C-alpha cells in the first residue's frame, strides 16, 4: 500500500505548483553557514537514491535551523533529485514541519476542557500580553513560540502549560511572569 508520502508524491508528480519551480535566484531568503550546509549535504548524501526517505530527510534537516526555509527545501529537492513541488507538498501537509522560524522554547497552552474550566484562557491572555505575540508566532528574540494544544493528558494538573519538555500545572495568571523568567 502506498504511504502518505508516496500518495502526495504521486499527486504532485509532473505538476509543479505555480510559483514554486526550482530557480537559482530562489535560494536567497536564508543563508546557511558553511557548517549548516555541510550538515545538510551529509543528511542528503546518506539518503540519496533510496525510496520513501523524504520525510526522514526533512525531519533531520529541520533540526539544523529549527524550521525549513525555502533554501533547505530547494536543496533537499535537488539533492534527492525530486521535484520541488513534492518537497513543498510534504512540508505543507505535515504539521510537524514548520516554514517559519521557531523559538528556542515552544510554549503550549492546553485549551482542553479541564484546563479551559480552570482558567486556560486567562493564562493564554497573560502569555500573549507578556510575550507580545499571538499563538503561532515567535518572539523577536527567538526565545519563545506560543501555541495552543488540545488535552495533553494531565487534566489533574489543570490548567497546564508545556514549555519545551517541562509540564507546568495548576498555574495562575500571577505565576506567568515567574514561569517565563525560568527560561530567560
Ligand atoms: S484538558 Fe488540559 S490536560 Fe487535559
């Protein structure tokens, strides 16, 4: 049975998405350092010529900068010798891939029912005010990306906020500034 990646590939084969054909001039939004470039080339080299490796390659490539700017997508397409449209489709399809810069820490505010009832909305509002960003955005200093999430399975600790790998529970609005300080 065809994998999702293969299905997406099949749908897009020979059907370049308008405005996203590979062009030399296109590789100018982000400049990778020599070291980052080497790392990317190594990832591509290790997977070249194999089938069904695109998601894995993109996953590893995303770790280089924390997201997948156009330059990386184009280089992956060229390196694996596949149309840019395939890479673009896979990146757009999977939520685990981001085309925007991410902060060092992702703050996930649980907005599931238990957390909502215990004041998640107020916590989110306070976070938005403190960080001056909306969910989906990253602070200018690239420290935090704010997100909302569904129940994370810790309802007993509601309201819950996850920062990086840490879960913080039973939070109040007053706790928020101190919480952020821990990561600055
Ligand atoms: S609703 Fe937030 S942890 Fe379950």
